C-alpha cells in the first residue's frame, strides 16, 4: 500500500513538473514543457484594444518559445464583453478548439480559421449575432451540432467537399440564402437547416440517403426542393412551415410521408407521389390551403393516417370536400382508390376525394412484396382465430406466400391488395352472408389459382 502511494505521488510530481500555468499580456496559458506547446486557458478580453485581433501563435517563457496549438474549454468564454474587436484571426498553429469557444461573441463580424482545422465543434460560433464572414477550411470533416445556430447576420457560407458530417441544428436560425451540400455527406440531421427563414435554394447531392426530422422546418422562403433518389421517407416536420414551396415531386423509393411532414406549407398547390409510396401519416398536409392537385402513381392506394389533408385545399377544417380538387391515379385504378376505406375515427379516406384516371399505366415499385407485406403481417394476426374468418385468413396467407415465391406481377399484386381489403372489411364488420360461403369454397380450392379465383369472386360482394 505504501509503495502504491509513493508511486502515485511520483507520477503527480512528474506531471506537475512537465507543465505549468502562466499569464502574459492578459492571457493565461497552460505550458507543456516536454512537447514545447501551449494552450490558451483564458483570454481577458477587457484588455484587448485592437479592432483586428490575432490570437498569439507562440508564447515565450523562461527564454524559450512554445507553440500555441489549442484553445482550451472556456478559454474565450468572456468574448461577449469584447466591444472593440470586429475581426478575430486564429493562427495556423492552432489545430483545435473546444465546444462553444466563440459562443455569444456579440461584436465580431469576421473570424478567420486556421487552414489545418479538421473539426468545428458544437456551438463553436452559436449566437454570434454580428458574424457576417467566415470561411470553413478545406479539410474540415465535421461541423458540430448548433455550430452556427443563431448567427443571424451570416448570409452566405461555402461548405467544402471534405465535410462528411453536419450535426443537429448546425445552421439553425442563420440568414444564409443559398447552400450547396457536398457529395461526401450521406445524411441531413435533425433540424440542421431549421428556421433558416431566408434560405431560398439548397442543392442536395445524390449521396444523401436520409433527411431527418425537422431538417428544413420553418424555411419560409424555400421555393424548391430537388430530392435525391435514395430517400425512402419524408420524416416528421421535415418541411413544416415552408410557406413558399409551390410544388413537390417525390422521387421513386419514397415509401412513407410521416406525420405533419408538410404541415402549413400554405403555398403548396401540387404534389406528385411515386409508385413506391405506401403511407401518408397523420396531418401530413394539414394547413396546405392551396393544395388542389395530387398526382399519385401508386397503383395500390397509400394508407392514410388521421386527417392527412385537414384544413387544406382538398378538405376544409370542418371536413368538407373543397371544390376544384383532383386526385389523378393510374389507368384502371380509380375504383381501387374509391373503394379504399379508413375506419379510425376522424380519418379521411381516398374515397371521399375526387379521383380521376390519368393515362399512366399502373406500375409496381421494386419493393412490392415489402409494401404488401405491411398489410399481410397485420392481417395474419387473426389467422389462428377459430371459425370461418380464421380459415379465410389462413388461406389468404398461403396464397400470399405463393405470390412471394413466384414473384409479384402487376396483376397478382393488385389482386393481393383487393383480397387484403376484402379480409380487412370482413374482420371489422363480419358479414355472415359472405364469410360462410367464402370459407366453404376456399376449403374446396386445392391450388393457389383456385384460391385466387374464389377470392376474386367475392371481392365485389362486400
């Protein structure tokens, strides 16, 4: 025990001997004697008199020079008190600084960053309300969360191609008008560009595979979005409050529009939905008061959450169908949309809207088995129930499995959807006049083709 204590004391003494805290010219440094480096521990801004202030790159102590390589946590925390300097230059010797380093620098209009910087940490320049100019060096790979949040005087910035990750709320509340994202990025995170009220244009590269929730919420002047092809979902609140968007074309592969995704996009007049779309979430287009036209290329009607078109140009706030509205669907799919029903309370169905056939032939998305599988899994939950309805569900599952093995065609996929709809209606409101004879005929049907013909016979009878 005594040996351990002696050893620990020796280590502490050695560390103390190799580093020391000093103060010079209003700056407190931490000196590392062995590495010949120093970090800025605290800068007293009340002693700074230069309008253009350059942080020191070296400090001399006991007749030796030490290279300043870093700014420690809270090293510049009193920058708000600086009423003199409008430009701060960070020398090339400094290769890193901590989170919130320049936080709340009220008077600074320009910050020059060192060329060897690789990371802009979280909240680094947040609430720098006067910041107008900053250049992100090529070589930076990460821009931390809230890095530029609240920089309301910042109207332009170039994001270099080296940037791979931009984190949550990084540019929230800035006044940037145009942004080009680099091809090195694969994701736009939560709230990254939210509240950018002056953003008019953003170029999203094809490398982006995911746009997270609230990414562009409240971008009031954003007029156009060109979506990358690999996006599979439009997340919660992603474009809510984008009041200048007039039209949208969602790319193939988008399977879901999540709740309130486009809420209060009050200028939105027209949207185009891809054949891959499976669902539209609760109040997705609520408050889209100019929305009159939808082109839906989905041969199978996307499932609708509660009131997806509430208070919009399609359906009024009191549930009335608005005049001059049209939902265009693929050839031969009008009846399928009109027959589609939504049972939960306060849910608006396709059947309540004006459905019109367009010239486009119905096509199926590449993930058709997954699309149908959503309903299939839900319906299969009561397949083990006793009685005729359980038998009908069991026969349907067998038929569905045979479709999966053989590969879906347009015909079989649409038949599958109609059969699912039939079973769903029978499960919600059992109809003995159909259930009993349907179950009887299915017992006698020994092949998948025979089962299909039996189901199709009863589809129009309910």
